[in-house]
């Protein structure tokens, strides 16, 4: 009986440690606050700024990329310059620092995904990222699983060859 209890406790501890290591290795650490309270609803929703205006790398790269502070300051040198969050943004600009945005969207490391073919195929960003233009704070709303992707590829008559996503 004592052996079973020790084995159970050991297994539970190993599971917690493994989960912690996975979280640290994948970078999936929960963040309670953003360095600057960026609001997609205001930018993409109310102001109708297209996703590709800020995420310019999506046209030609595997990652959509995080907009540079320079891109943000292009508008915010004038627009809403007196607001506290824009002042935080300007602080990064003045210090010549990148903003340490937390990663939001996750795919397994063994998946090879590129944004550019999806952009060129005119797949809307919302297909995978959800209604970003309604989000005060960006969050992952879709399970970007193999099933999700394969179903989409079938609907769009895109290749479902394994080598497309797994290299």
C-alpha cells in the first residue's frame, strides 16, 4: 500500500515537472499583462487597419511578424500621442528597444507553416486567428491541429501531401 502511494506521488511530481519543462521549452508562459495594452478591436476593428499593414512579413515569410516600434510610431507620433499606452510605446521608441510581446499562437515544433502561401491564396487571417477585429486582447481561439488544417486544405482543394507541412 505504501509503495503504491509513493509511486502515485512520484508519478504526479514527474507529470508536474514534465509539464513545467514543456511550458518553458515551448515558451508558453502565461502572461498577465502586456508591455503595452494593444487593442486589436480599436486598430483592426474600429479603425479598419488591415492585418497586413502591421504584419508585413506575412506576405513573404513563414511568420507574420510583430510590427516594429517604428511601424507603430509611424501613426502614433501624432495619433493619440498623449494617451498613457502610447507614451509607453514612445518610451520603447526613445530607448531604441523592441517591445517584448508574448507569443499568442502556437503550433507544434514539428509543423512547418508559412504565412505567405495562405496570404497569396487570399485566406482571411480570421480563418485561423478568429475575429481579431473584435478582440480587445489577442488570444488563440482556434485549435490549430492537423485536423483543422487538413479540413481547410480539403475545402480549398490545397495539397494534403504530408511533406507540405512536415519536413
